[in-house]
C-alpha cells in the first residue's frame, strides 16, 4: 500500500495559496408580488394578501369584480404559490442547502427575501394552506445564526426593496421608503442585525441610488459584471449574443482602464464579454450630490452575469473559472465569482439544485483551492482599497429577454420612437410608459400628503390596520405600484392595470389628507428620471430596438420625461451644457454638480413641450385591457438638443409648480458622436443584389429632407467604402456580363449640409452559381438541428427559409448534420435548435465544416467524421461489488458496437449470449463482456457481483397536514427513476392506530430514495433517504430512530367537552360531526355521533378524549346543519360560541378564567382569574403536542402571569383544578 498522506497534505497546502485568489458565493432571490393591490374586504385600511385575493376570486365575491365582469386577479395564485419547489424555497430549502456547506470554513449564501413575499407567506402559513405553516421564518433565523470562520452569518438575508421596485427608475423618496419598510419587516420577522448588503431588483443598478443606499446604512451592493466590462477602454465591440446584443456602450461611461484578459460566451441568448480579474473584483463606486458636491461611496460586488444564468438553469462545475478567471486573479485584491439568480424559479429552485448542485459545486471549488464564502466575509477579509473607484454603467442583469441588460431598462420602459427612422416619437405610446406616467402622478399626491401631515410611522405604512393616518394609508397603497414584475410580463393578463389600481387608492387616501388642490403645498413636482433617444446620438444603435441590425443614429437627440404636481406645473425646462475636453474623469466632479466651473460651458435652457399623456389604449392593442382608468396621469415632457457632435453633454430637467416649488433631476451624461443631423438623406440603388444572366443597368437616386439642398451620389465597384473622393454619379450605367466575376457596388449620398445616407451595398453575380454543402457539428446535443439561410445583402429570409429554417440531415452515426445550399445570392447562415439556442450569424459560400462549440469553420471534417467508426468502447453500470438481494446491470457501447457476454466466468466472443436488455443477478455472478463493430472489437470487461440476503425496514411518516391519503414513493437514487412497480405516486401507507403516524415495510433492494406524498394531490416531502427503520416527522423535516412524539398508543390526559343549547332550536336529536382533532387524531363518519342531555336542561354534550381542539358541525342527523365551526377548550354553542351559557348555573365558587392578554403576546401571557380555587395546574403545548410549560401556579391580585419565551406560532394553555378544566388558544 502506498503512503498517500504526505501527498494529500502537500496538495492542500498548495491549494491554500490558490484559495486566496478566487472565492465563490451564492445569492438566491425570493419574490412573489402583491398580485392584486385592492383594498382588503376583511380590513379595508390595507391591501389584500395572496390568500384573501384567492378566496375572493374563487368564491366569485363581487369585491374583486370590475367593469370587465371578471373576478381578479387573473393569475392562478394557488398554482404559483403551491408549486412544490416554491413551498420549500420560501420556508426551508435555502437553510437545508446552506447546511450542506457547514463543512467548509466560510461556506454560505446570501438570501434575498422581499417584504411583500413575507406578507404573502405569512397569510398562507397562518392559515396552514398550500403546504405553508407558521414558524416558517425559524429556518432562516437558524441558518442566519450559523457563522463563518470570521463570525459572519452563513446565510446573509440581504437588504432589498419591500415591493421589488426597480431602484434606478423610482424617485429618491420612494426608494428610501421602500428600503426603510423592508428593513423594518425583515428585523421584525427574522430578528438580529439587518444586512449591510443590498440586492437591487433584477440586479438593476445606477450610481444615482448610491446616496440613498449609503444614508440608509448599506456598505455594499451587488452589480451585474456586464456593466463593469462595458465601461472598460478596450471593451470588444462584437455584435451578437456573446458580445454586444444591445446598444453599444456610450463613451460617457468609458474609463481609461483596459480589461486585457477577455473571454465571452452565451447561454440561451444571454451572454457577454468579460475581463478578468476586473469584472470579478469588488470595487468602490460613488455618486456626487449635484447640490453639495459631497461624494457618497460604497463597495460594489459583481455578480457573474453569464455564469449566474447557467447556475440557475443547469448543473455546472468550475471549468470556466479554471480557464478564464483563476489564472488572472491576484492575492492582494482577489476575485469573487458570485452566482446570483432567482431561488424559486426554473431548475435553480428545486431539490437537485439546492441539495446536489450547490454542495457539488462548492466542494469542487474547494478541491481546486477556491474559497466558498459569503460576501460580507469576503469583504471583511479583503477590504476594497479606498482608491479603487470605478464607474458602473446603468442596467440590469442579462436575464430579461430583449432587454439583455440594456442601460435604459427597456424591458420595463420600452422607448417612444419611430421604427422607420429610429428617432423619438412624441405621439408614441407603450403600456410601460403609461404605467410610469400613472406612478409619477400618484407619487406626487402621496408625497404632498406626507409633507402636509408632518410625517409618517413606518410600522403603519406597512400595516395601517389601526389608527393610521391618511398619509400612511396613501404610502401603503402606493408602494405596490412600484412592483417591477407588473411590467416584466408586458401585456400578460391583468398585469398592466395593477399599477393603476394601487395608484388610484393611494390618491384617494392622499386627497382625504390634502384635498384636490391644497393651499398649503411645499412639495415640489414629481419628475420621472429623464430618458433620451437615441441612447447613442451620433453613434451606433443595435439590439431589440433596432431589430438587431446595426444603425447609425442621428447626432440630434430628444430628452423626455413625465412630470406632475397636484397644483399644476408652471414650467418644465431641459438644462444642458457641454464639456471642454470630452472626458468626465472619476477624479473630479466638475461634470457632476449643478454649479459651473472651469472645464464646462454654462447651462443652456430649453422649454420642454408638455403633452397630456393618453390614459387609454390608444393603439387599440387587442392584448391589452385597461379596464381601470387612472385618477391622474403625468404629462409627457420633451425637448430636442440639436447640432452637437463629438462632445460630452451634461443634462438635467428642472420643474417648477404653481406654488414656486422647484425640483431638479440628477445630472446625466451622454457623449454625442459624429455629426449626423436628424435631417435625412435617402439613397436607392437598383437593381437589388442577386444573380443575373447578363449585363445590368444600375440606377442611383437620392433625396434629402433638408430644405433647398442638392444631393450628390458617390460610388465604387471594387468593394471599397465610398466617400466624396469616389466616382461621382451622373447617369445610369451598365456593369457585368455572363462571364463576369462577382461585382460589389457601394454607394453613398451627401447633401450640401454634410448629411449623408447610409452606405448601400449591392452584390451582383453573373451566370450560374454552384451549390455547396455545409456541415454542422452538434456539440450541444440538440434534439433537432435547423439552418436558417438569409440574403447577406439585405438580411431578409430567402424564399422557403423562414425561421427557424430547414431541418438538417444527420450524417450516419456521427454528431455531424448536412444541408446543401443552392441559392442565387450571397447567403448568411444561422444554426439553431428551433427552441431558443442558436449560433452567431455565419457566412460561407463553399463547402465547409462548422464546429458549434468552437465557432470555427474547417475546409475538411476535423473530428468524429461520418463514415469512420472507431473501435467500440464498452462500459457497465453498476460496477461489481456487494449488493443486497439483487442487482440490475446495464451494458452500453459506442460506435455501433454489438455486445456479447457470459455469466459463468468464461471468455466472451461473438458466439456468446447477445446482450439486448438489462441483466438482473440474484446470486453471485461473474460477468464478462465484449463488443464488436466493423472496425474491430473492444477490450473485455469483467465484473464480480456478490449478492447478500435482502434486508427489510419500516418507515413511518407523521401526517401533520391531515392528508386524506398518505403514500410513499420509492426511486433509485442513482438514476432518479422509480423502482420497478413503484410508478408515481407510489403505494398507500397504513395508519398506526388512531395517531398521526403512517407506516410502510420496505423490502426493495436498491439505493433507495423516498418521497412521502398525498396521492399526487399537491403535497409531498422533499427527496429523502433511509436504510433502517425510521420515523420521519414532517413538522421538523427530520428522521428519528424512535417515535419522537404523539406516538401510536399514547394516551393523552386531555379531553374536549362540547355543549349545544337545544332550548331554542328544539331539534328532536343533536348530532355532532368532528374532524381535524389535535393532538389526538379522531375521526367519525357523517353525520357523526349523538350528543346527550345529561342534566335535562336542554344543553347537549359530548366529550372527545385526548383532544384539545377540533372542527365541528352540529345537525339533526345530517339535516339543518350549522356551518363549519372550530373550538379549542370546553365550548358552549348557543347560535355561536358563548362564555356565559344560558340556563346553566355555575358551580359555587367555580374558577373563571378571562381571555388572554396581550394576544398575540411577546414574552409573557396574562389571565384574570376569579373564584376560590386560585392554585391551578397549567400546561402549554404547541399544535403538535410538544410541551413548553408545566407548573402549578397561583394568582397574584387576581392575575396569572406566565413567562413564555417561544418562537412565533399557535399554543394551547390548559388550566386544571377542582372546578375547572379549560383550554385557551394563544398566539405568539
């Protein structure tokens, strides 16, 4: 035996050096919005949470029915919240996942939990529906208390906005309220210290929000690393999904730093180009207050944009880190690879992710010498140098389709523009723009109400149930309107009216505070953060706005915004100035303050045109139903800046209301590129590109929108770019003949003002064009491969090639696919699976072999070529060894091999048994096998299988959710497939006596996984493992070797006596039906059991042994029944539960116990007591029967006070004495 101990020590010593250079971490974002921000029917002072909205909708209650005659919301709330992955993720999945990292010194994660999700989960947990239960927050509290080696929480519950607001697009005051309310509900729910870190919704960041973040106590924020890479001086401008798939960066955001070590990639169209180590290092960013010049700085921690998306949708290793990040990291300012994504959606919200991928990746990273950690631990260990201040471009992560991280957040704010010439269109309308106009107007009412009221109480903003002011209610209803998710899904169902619904109710409460036009008004106008179009004036446009074509923008540009004031607007002006040297360095603030100094011009002012923005669906889009009209909507304000070029411009908007209050927006910056007036020169070239039999006549025609200007056309026919030194066009001319080589004609036109047309290119070929074959290597294992062919000259689809194109043909048993191209024009190509994955645009006009993973063409087949078979490679699973009872063995081979085998130890040959199906061995067996194909034979494999006697064991499940059916499903842990005969949902379990426990004897022989479920009715445990007898308690999500509580056969000394007054009903009999009894589970069949009038006083009674709480129905043997009732402790029903039963004389000196107070309680619960028996036995249990308090206590001055330090939840206090036996429900 070799001594490997020394080698291992040396390996980990060496790895320790690397570990200081690359660190990894996770951030899991949890969010579900307020799906219908209407007034609550139960409590109209606040909005509805999910369960009330669901109940109102499903019951058909008119409260949530509007002019469209439909009950809202249209979202299927039970499907959304009841999804198994979300039930776990919102309650205990993240804790269980972090628990798998406890073996690593700093292993942990950041979890981001919105305030509105806390409210929603509380509503479900308190009702115990859809898989939710009270006390769910304790899992997060427990994980938060686990510490790294440096004493930091292993689960950092990061700061956030209460309602998933897009921070860069909302006002400073709205953002501040979102942050303050989130901090309050987080500390009330999870306790402890609030996080120092901030996660912006959609990772949408702007340097503008830094001031508020710093003032609210944050020290760091996550940013998308694509918005670091796009600021670098040497950022590669490579159009496509792996590079620039949106507008190129504007030069105003550029810094002098070079990235140098660049790599790129894409997944599902989400991609980018990144520099190491810069894009993986924590830096500092700053915001300069334009009024004071004060700098506000904070750390910015980059999330790995591309790798995060991959981590959320599939398993991953450290390959990209090893190749592209680790080699360029350094110990003084090491790299952090932060994998941030939704923790409740897609693959990244399931068991495979949390229980397998997370620990798998973290442990692989640790084995490579990397350090799985948390952000706070990382920043404490490696503080960011004060001098390392960078620029962060505006924008979100790359996830949102057709936004791709655009710096203007276009998925949530599609611009107003003309699609023919890509200029601003003041008559444009989009549903997103309308929503921001509604929000801007509503906000001004809310701010004015707060200012006039003298301030608000944050607790009453969150929950204005009792004693809240109208200003507090206005804020409460306004905040949900900021939910960015309403706009994320565009025109889907009723998403586009939710902002209006919230805003209207907010205005209603604000007007109750201030009236329609308050005389006292010190609140300035509300102005939406100004937008500009085009984003790159004088530069290039690309991406979804431009149909993914490169477009030269005009150098003239518009700035537009929305503005509103409750007392009207006196003026709205656009202010702009130019910079002298075209650079806005981080080292000075000349461009960032309103005051003017050397280096910039004085401010110019333009009065902005104000236009009432339409409230309705002016485009008559049939997908949008705006059935709720806004009470108020802001004006569209816009102005154009013309005639500038090659200059840096600072600009802001100043609005003044009729009371003289002034509001200035933050200063923004744009670099205007080459002069390209909004006047347009149009050029046409005929004929179009194509293949022609013989000579063609070429005609060039041009015009300009500039008044009284002439136009001159210049052209080349050698493929070079034309300019004013090229051949001047005068008349039509002939080119080419049947024998000519291809001719590339390029033309451009100029008017007298210097405005130019686009360069028009025509590709002319003559005579017959040969066909050619293209081959595609399917390195991503697409199930189907298509190729889309388009005209390279005009990007139009060729006839018969509409997207996704034509299905390619697989070439024999190889990864190669083939198609023949026979077109009369130069062809562009895109390879795709027809389901969202595709190559970049390709160009090829001769035979070629394209390898997708390399993005490279070859003239000859480079590898794995069709028609050439390698020798077969034989494999077997599982390998030989000792197996219990039996083992199923599978053989497989590559390269079309045919397998033969023996099971008697003899050498196999092509005359041995032919392998066709799975082999099952129930006794000791030696398997030997070989594979043959036309090229030869494989090596022989030999495996010995030792079969031992099967062992059975029994599993028990505690049915805490009162499932009607309890099933157990068994699957093979190695394959995730059901065991033979165990298709989902598995088999029914047997109830153990009258307890909550169910049992099943497992006799299967495999590496078993277990799932308990309710017969496929939406409830199930997560994937479990057990090999010996075990008791699984669903309330703790833990296995026990012995029954832990409420065991079969246990006898409770509790009893519940229920009384019914028949003096008024005069029924001839009284029947009691009961269900959902606790802690002992008792059942009866409808209509139930007969109650008896023991004393002959008209009061009928029945006692349930071992029970403290039950649900009941009284009836006359199933007729004239009451509704569903619930009782805890002895109860008297007289057309409702009563404390003072009529016709019943209390026992002399009987003890009487008051209702508990305060209830809910904090750390002590009190009761008033009367009667002679002042010394009582008191026990307190939870809903599961767990004992938390037991003592004999005496009253003091007629009061019993019980100290009770327990977690949030429902508890039952039982009083026992000579004259009392009573149970009372209390809530923490």
